[in-house]
């Protein structure tokens, strides 16, 4: 099984930088995803990490440390439209050998003026 | 614009009704998924179809029945649901089970 932890809520100021952490415990780790989900909408893919290090994509970056079971999503130059839930999801193999993606509960980010 | 569509977008049904949710992906993917999203809970994987093989979450009640007639279409048949089944039902697809999943807009289901 898996245990994925991320903060429930965060608040940050427009124009600032915010870091959303995700820790996980799993065997057979095979990748970590970050998704953005606005209220009432479907999740949209942001980033994918399978190797240690930082992946940068515009204002968003994602970091992974497999040895620590830790990832973070970094959002720079925050905009009001970044107010959303950010979901951390971990892929591994379940007991039947199937690839399985498990989602965390999400971090609700509120960007304030 | 994710290339994954779902119908209907909203559904209200009684506990004795039978209805079906439909998902279609236009991305040429080989794997499709049904997820349930309830308030303040993580996304719950219900079913996976990959190259016509079905993998299911054993905790999903039998009142939910998936059907995957081909790699582009996925259905979720609903019968004798309970009020606690009210949730957002999301369909997703990926090239294969190792790849990024792309989500449809979801069906907001309310069971009265």
C-alpha cells in the first residue's frame, strides 16, 4: 500500500513563491505526478518526476528525492488563477504486479492579493 | 482541451434507477480509468482497462459495472446506487499504465 501526505491548505500572496510538499511511503516506486485541479473541474497534468532532481516548466518546478520519499511543487510569481488544489500522485506496482497510481488528498492553495 | 470527453456532465438519479456514464478519448491511448472523487477525499481508482484487460479495485461495490467495448470508449453502468455514491466521477486515459493520465471533465452524480 501507499501513504501520501501533503498539507491540506496553504495561503500565499500574489507575486510570491510557494512550495507545496508531498511525502510518500511505497515499495516499487515508479514515478510521481503533480496535478492541478480548479474547483468543480477535472485535474490537469503539471509535472512528472521519476529520477531525483528538479524539473522546471515555466513558473512551475517539481523536485523529487526518492531516498527521502519526498517531492515538492514550487510555484513562482503567483497569480490569482493559481488558486486551486494541487494533487500529488505516486505510481508503483501493487501486490498483483499491476502499475497503480494513488492520489493524495490534495493541497488547496489560496492566492491572495 | 484534454481530448477526453464525458457524458452526461450532471446526473441526478434515484436509488432504483439504472443509468450509464460514458467516456470517450480521442488521444489514441491504450489505457482508460474510472475514478471517484468525493468531497475532502483523495481520488479513488475504481477500474482500469489496459489493452482490453480489466483491473479493478476490490473495494468497489458491484452496483458499479464497467464496460470497455474498445480502446476509445469506456462506460460505467450504475444500478441501485446509494446516496453515499454521490460524487464526481472522472474518466482518464493514458498511453499505457506507466504514462501520464489525462482526465475528462467528470460527471457530477447525485443519488437521491
